[in-house]
């Protein structure tokens, strides 16, 4: 199972405690021991992230547990441990860590997304939908567009074809977003139109980076629609 909770990993490169330890000429001196600990935590989180990405969730979990012991309010650590538990399909523990992250930063869109994704990963689509809806209006990052797409998938996979059709109509009116291509691909795959879906995915591949495609394609992979079978021979 691929890492579903990719958004939780975006915070790791710059954050170990919810804010960086920085210096400026106007700031008071930072305790060298505190600064050293913060740097060590960042390295531990990056190592854990690498381990998880290379199929070693147990090694990653050991390092993240060390971080949480040293800093019980490390937002990044709870997010990453939630991703580890999600990969191991330990859903209750994953949700617990995302709820802990929510207490640390109740305004984090990443945390809200991942709380909804815990339900989505368990195919509790009706339970997942409100969480995605709460952040789909965000226009400051790609997370709002991704959340709109996930709302559509909740309707589609949840058996609400009429709602999914209305969602798709909105995507088609707006166009030009990644959700437009992947929602149409998902609709066609769900309705057994593999070649039409292939065209949508091919178009997306010419426009968006591999990383961005991975964000949108992950749900289709985890539900068994991707990878596509080879095209029919002519």
C-alpha cells in the first residue's frame, strides 16, 4: 500500500516543533542546547520519512517515537507517525495521532485533510466527506482543489451517483485544474470506460508534475483502478 497520507510529509523539511528555531540580529540569543535538539529532531524526522518512503515503517516508527519522547508537542512527528500507522492500517492509532496534531494546531488544513483521509482509507465515504468539505474552499494551496476531488470520490465510491454527477458538472464548468482531469478519469473508470479514462490520465501527465499526479492518483491506486491494463492491441 502506498503512503496515502502524503500531505503529512510536506511539513517535514522545514518544521520540527510547529515553528523553526531562527536567529536574527534583533532576537535574543538562542540556547545552544535547544537549537541542537531542534536540529537533531529535524534529522530524526527526515530519516524516519526516508525509511517510510523506502518500505521500513517499523524503523521509521522507532525514530518518530524518539522525537515525541523528546518533544511531545512536535506537530510534524504526530503527522508522520499518523502516516506510519496508516501505512500499517492501524487506523485507530493513526486517527489518535492526527487528533493529537489537531490539538497542537487546530487550524492546519493538512491535519484536517488527514483526519478525513483516515475514514476514506477505510471506505467510510459518508464519514470522510464532511472533513473534505470543510477545506475544499481553500484557494491558497492545492489542498482545496484536492479536497474537492475527494468530495467527488466520496460521492462516487459511496454510491451517490447523482451527487457525483453534479460534482463532475462543476469540474467540467471550471476546467483547467487537476481535479478536472482526475475526476473525469475516476468517473470513467468507475463506469468501466477504461480507454476514456486513459485519455484523461494521459492529458494530465502532459500538464502536471509526477508528484502532483501522485497526489490525485493515489486514491485510484488504492481502490484498484490503477495501474491501467495495457491498451488493446490494434
